[in-house]
C-alpha cells in the first residue's frame, strides 16, 4: 500500500485492491461527512517492534476526504483537521 504523509496535514491512503469508487465502500469514503461518518487516522511507524511484536498505532487526528484517484485500489487524499504533532514527524515520516 502507498500510505504516506504528503505534508503535516495531508495523508495519502490506498484502499484494498478490490475497492472501486462506485462500490459501497468507495461511496462511504467520499461521502463520509454527509453520511455522518467520522474518520480518524491512526498510523504505525513500522509494522513490527524490534522484538517482533506488532507496533502500536499513533493517533493522528480526524481527517476529511479531499480527493481520490484510480480504482482497485483507490488512492485517497485525506486532509487532517489539525497538523500532525511535531513530536511525531520524524517517527512517522512527515515532511
């Protein structure tokens, strides 16, 4: 997946390979606010810790749909309501 921060308040996320823009999941992504769905971003800096356990997630805040591209998978651009805290920039690869 091509999940990454593009800026302090912008995140690119890639859906599962079967998701299309016209599917129910795709519509829920685009129309989340109108449907009353609140979306929060949680990110792992790495998949595993040094001892092989799952890395914990870092809470990055609430996001809003900004745009998308493609199908199967969809690449979604999310806008964070508040910038990622500076203490997480290095760990999460925030430019």
